[in-house]
């Protein structure tokens, strides 16, 4: 059974008057958590798309880059997006339910934030309202500021990213300490590790994008550290 078929079943199980936040209450263990992850990214992405006042074609395309959505399943993804966009519940309510659903799974919440950043910059602009949105979601998720800053540095194209910020390390650390942090990030970003913690196989493109940024930052630090 495909991810999108399971999403359709989860939505069909909602009773009259229930919104997407009710789905998050019901999806508490694998493999349901993979469904929860997909719904969470699309639902929060839809709320974020309203933050800058415009849903662009690039942002819609970004969903297809985060998730490999077969043509036959686009209606299921669109249904989640439209439900979230039209739901009177605020994004903070969604974020709180999602934080509870993935309680104790900080790496999954970081993966989810990674997908949201990818969507935020899909139109080539990082709107101040999107930054406020993501910062608030990260706060609800309990994400440390340094980790949030590392995500922002990997994604936001307003300037060349500081490699130390990308890796979440300090320039005063030794090269060996930075190397350990780098290797830990690489291990955590391996597709097998991501799928093991509940990220759908359809969203593993996130790993490829993240590894590029991590490796680029490490190469720069290794070549210039201590100069």
C-alpha cells in the first residue's frame, strides 16, 4: 500500500467536523508516523505559504521535490494542502500536535523543518513572515537556536553560508571536534537512518540536499580552519 493511499485512508477516517489536527492525534506509531510526517510537511507548508500572502507555482512544485508524488496520487496531496489552507485552526495548533506526535524524536522534527525550509525558499525569496513562521514552529518543536540557525544557513540564499553555522559548530573548536560533529551529521543524514526514524521513502531527496550542504561546509572548514 502506497504512502498516499494510507494518507487517503487517514483523511477518510476523519469524522464530520474534524480537521487535520485530529489526524495527528491518531497517528502515534510506525508505520503511521510516516503518514504523519507527510501530512505534517504538507499541512504546515500550506500554512506557511499563506504567511507571505501568496501561494506560488514554485512552492507547489517544491512539494513534489520534497515528496516523489506520482501523478495518480496528486489529488491526495492536494487534498491535504487545501484542507490545511482552509482550516480555521492556526499553524501553532498544528505544530503543537505534531510536536506531541513526534515527542522524543528530535531528529524527525529536524527533518520536518528541513522540508519546510526547502518549500520556503522555493520561489527564490525568503520572506520575513516565513522566517517568523519557521522560527515559531522551531520554538514549539523545542529546537535549539543553534540547530535552527544551521538549517537557515543551509537553505536561505541571501549570502554565502557560514560553514561553521551550517555544521552547528564554533570556529574556536579544534578541527578534530568539528570533524566528529561533521561525521555525526553525515550518519544522521544517511537515507537508511532517516527512513528508520519514520521519514517516508518518498521524502529521502531531503537527505541528498542536506548532504551536499554538509559536505561543502566541511570541505571549506577543512581547507581553511585555523588560518
